């Protein structure tokens, strides 16, 4: 970003980590884990070259993805927040044993796909448009950059990009600041549907004061033109001390959303490693990462629910890690596929009064870029999923915001038709059975949409019976040529089986579930979805017919 460094008291990377409770995953942390980022690779695009000889990056941990010349304090500082080793303990970064591939931002879009194609999971982007003299229609717009980012992230569904929100709100010379009262300042990639856009808060200070929920003076506010909840999240971005490029042991303070964005990138790296430790050989989809961070975020702002200032609030690294650990025990962390016309339901049970928090997220296809209209309110969603929670005739709806009342409180009285992350909160929910429902509007492009479902309770957790249904059904072989076999575990029973093609058309249905095998020899070669049903519970599996 384009701000000038401002020097405050000596706040540091370590306080960024504490602000997001990421240190709970460290050796000796409250969770009893040992997650340091070892074996993980972070991508970073920035304005110039990182000082790779800095003591915080010793051991050959940096690979240059392009031939950038000229050292950059900004790039060195940002990378330090993500992965400084802790030679200076207070400047130790989030994933302090991770590696990095770094690039300058020239030719960045071509490089994104190359980076993602290698199986890399996360990258940081602390740069953006210079707002001076931008046309008014640029602010909040889903422009060609935003659409291109969504195309990359849809093509590589495990890859998550993280973006700084920008630092223009304190620039009173910018007409947009005065015209919109500090709102509607996001531009370019920040308005992508699938990127995580990060605001900057003061965070925990050196003197111990917790200003985690105090907004910085400069961080750009949303909304996007179509009213989506942006920024997504907030992190410490004020007076952050990290490595710089002046010498191999130099440190300094900078502030900006450029400093808050790498906090989220570093946290994602740790959470992916924790998930991988528990599920060897696999990682979370990017939609699961986004949904998990937003579902577990701590409330911030003047009103309950999200806003266009803090987004969903500050991630809670400790809670997010607990949700991963307790998956299929007392929390939900599922990756499902919704087919055309399907209404997915899953029952959860709580035995004592507590808060229930349910979210879905999906990586949506790129939308149509704005052609230059100011504040174009047309939704950019391609596949519009809907989340509801039901109990005893009461419908609990997800949060949403109104771009024409940007400073107003969020509401939860009807469907959200613009966001590809939806969250339902039920405060002090009474004991009993609740039904999570995921459906869709219109026709799903390509006949299906993969999505992530995350849920937990604030008390004793969620009942496990229905939640285990999805993970209790296995199909094999896949791909298959003649028979599709299935196995059930944990004494799960099913009442019917159906097969849909990729367009959602029903191809096969039976209530014969005894022989654990389906003859698919007559099906044409292609991709299909088989659904195993028991009452309101459905487990959908994709298979390929050769």
C-alpha cells in the first residue's frame, strides 16, 4: 500500500500473533499442539525484492519466483510478519518455520496460476491501485481484476489469496472519502468474491492494552457495489515491528493494511498445517479456510454481526484450531457438493442452552465485470446457495448488509443473495434438534456446486449422530466401469440411493440398499453424483464412469 511509515511504541509481530490467538497452536501453547508452519510454503507478491540474507530468513527458506531486482523494506517487513524465525523473539512471524516463494507484482496474474498449479495453498498481496484520480465507478466495482482473481481461485479450489484492503480512508484530499463518508473505498482485487480482504485494527499493544477491536484511522471500508460483506476480516496493522531491508539484522515499524493482510496469510498457513497433521495427505479447500475463519471470527464493530468496516471481525486462531481438532466429535467441518434441485439437510443436537454458529462458503465462478457504472448493485454471484437453520417451525436466516445504508446494522430476516459466505448465529439456543438446510436458487451452472459447512456450539458442542452420516459412507472403485460399490460404517443405515448426472438430471433411484453395489454399466462415460439418503440426511459422492 502507499502510506508513509508512522512510528509508534514498539509493537511487534509477536503481538500480531497474539491478537489472532495463533500462538495457541505453537509448542507450549494452550492447545497442546506443535504447529510452526514447518513444511509449508507461503507465496508473496510485493513491489520489489525481499532481503533474503536477513537473519530472520536464514537457512535458504526463500525462493525467488521471478528475477526482481532492488531490495524493498515493505516486502521484507511483510514477509517477516508471516515467517520471521524469531532471532528477535518479539519479531517472530506467524509460521516461523515455513518457506516462501516471492515475486514482484509485475506480471502477477500469470504467476498466480503457475504458483497454484504447483499445489501451493496460500499467498499474500499487500498492494493495489493508487486511488488518486481513479474514476468514481472504480470504487466498490467488480472489475476485470476481481473477475480474473475469481477465475484463478475457481480453477485451483485449494488456493487462497489474501489481500490488503488499502489505506485511503484518512486521505481527505480523495473525493471519494468525502463523498461516501469513508465507505466504498475498496478497489481491484479487493472486490473479488473468493479473495480474503483484510482491514487493519490497532491490536494488542506492548503495554498489554487490548485494542483488538479499535479500528485504525486509515483502513478502507466497503461495501462492494453489489453489497457483499467486504472487508472480510481484520487483523493488527498499526505500529507493527518486523524485519526490513536496510541490513541483515534491521527492524522497524510500519503500519497499514499491508501489515494486517500477512497476519491472515500466516494464520491460514498454521491452520492448514494443523489440518494436515490430523488428516495426512490432505488439506482444506480454500472455501473451508474462508468459512472457518469467518465462522470463528470474534465480533467487532458497533453492532452485532458483520459490517463494512471490520467485516466479520477478528479471526480466533485458537477456536478455529479447536474446530479442526473436534471435527466429527463436537464440531462440523464438511466439504459437500450440492446438485441441481437438491436440498441438503443435516440435524444437529445440543443438550444444553448455548450459542450455535453455522456457516457455509463456496468458491464461486467468476462473474461479469462492471462496465463502468457507478455503484452497480447487480449481484455478481453465479451459483446462489442459501443457508438456513430450522427448529420447531422457526427459520433462522443468515446475516446480510445493505450497501445503501452502509453504516447500518446487519440484518438476519431473509436470504442473502449476494455473498458466497453465509453465517447463521443463534444466541442462547434452547436444547433440542436443529436442522441445517442448504439449498440454491435458480439453476446451478455445470449442475453442481461444491461448498464447505462449518458449525460449532459455545457449550458442550453439537450432537454427533447426524453429523457422522457424511463421513460414514464410502464408495469404490472410483472411477468405475461396471459396478459402484459402497460401504457404511458406525452402524449407519440408508433408506434410498439416487444418481444424478452433472446437469442434475435424475438417472437412477432405488430403495434396495442391501447388496451394497450399484450396476452402472449402462451409464455413459462422465461425471455423476450418487446420493445416499436417510430421512433428512443426505451424503453426496461424486464418481466417474469410464
